[in-house]
């Protein structure tokens, strides 16, 4: 397990979370400690009920722990009031969810401008920043499209643009490819790698081993504890082999064309197959 250090982007020490359900207590986190450095690409994995979603909520400042310490860039979250915590979350963390969470009637531009509105950015500046974010995710030509006019992959790209428009230090993604087909999911993971290569800290919560395999570090949760925390070499999708086929000599092509003047090129080449082999 990686121990927290003073230079960590995220520092978590002995974090617990207990939910009360009537007279019952559910211990979702049982003393978790970890640190994540700026620029890391981390996957958090585990079965249902392992505590990974609760840990995600803590990292995203969406909930408060029962006990323990959580710092973001050195700021201890437990000491913050509701507004101060909201400001820290909006400034430092961008969120990407499985279901995109887009407004049905808003254009891509409006979707991405929304967090800038809450941050008090001027209309002119927000349009510029939103356009830059959409261009960064490959949707510079879709700024005025609504969700119904976009594919699932494009909708997730809008969500990613919305998450990064404030230039946060951390992108927190919850099952980001769960609602996408394999090809589109691969495109989103490639985009994550591009953002990570530009210095963004990336934490992905997933049950999909292929998604986790793209990270540089994998944290496995079980029963509210960290079972394993290992560094790894990220995998890459297989690239189809390119077969180098020697061209048919020009003299043979000319001879075949004279012999079969009305034949289609495919038939000619099939006829020549025994000659050129």
C-alpha cells in the first residue's frame, strides 16, 4: 500500500465510513490509507459491496467520512464547510459518469459552459473555454448539437469536456465505458490516455479488467479495505497485423489485360494467382 506523503495530490489516512440503517451499521470503509501523486493514472476495482464506490464518493468530495483524514492538495476536507468543500470540488475535480448526465435540451456548448457559470466565469470567456474543451475531445464541429443528435460516444466526450473545462487537477471517472460498445469504449480510453499524457491525474472506478488494464496502478478493494495496490505496465489494444503483399509485375498485368480485355480486375488477378505465386 502506498503511504501518504506531503507531496501527494490526494492523501487519505485511516478513512472509515459507517452507514446506519435503522439499528444496523454498515461499515463501507474500514480504515483505508492511500496517496495518489499528481499525474498518476489509477484504477480502483472490486466486486459489488467492496467499498470502491464509497471510496470514489470520498475522493470526489461527494460525501464525508465517519473518521479519518482526507486532504486534496494539502487541504483537509473535514475542516471545510459545505460551500468551501463545494468550491474545492469544483476547482480541483472533474467527474465523468457511466450515464453521461447531460441536460436533454442543452447544446454541447451549454453543457460544457455550466460549471463555468457556477464558477462565475464571464459569458465571453466561458464560450471560449467551452469551445477549447470540446475541440480537445474531438467535438469542435458539434458544439451546437443536443444529446439526441449525438452518438453515445459523442455524449460521453461532451461529459469529458464538461469535466475538464475548469482545468481541474483530477479527473474522476465512474464506469466511463459501461454504457458504450467495445469500439466506442476504446475511443474513450484512448482519449483518457491523451489527457493523462498532458498531465491530468486520472482515477477510474471500474469492474472491467480491460479498463483497469489501461491504468498505471490498480487498487483492489474488498470488504471496505484495500486488498492490493500494485503498479503495472498499462496494456494497449492489439493492432491488426499488416500483410506485405508483393505487387503483381506490370508486364504480367499488361499481358492479362490483353488476354482478358473485358474481365474485371479481381477476376484477372485470380486468373494470375497461379502465375505469380
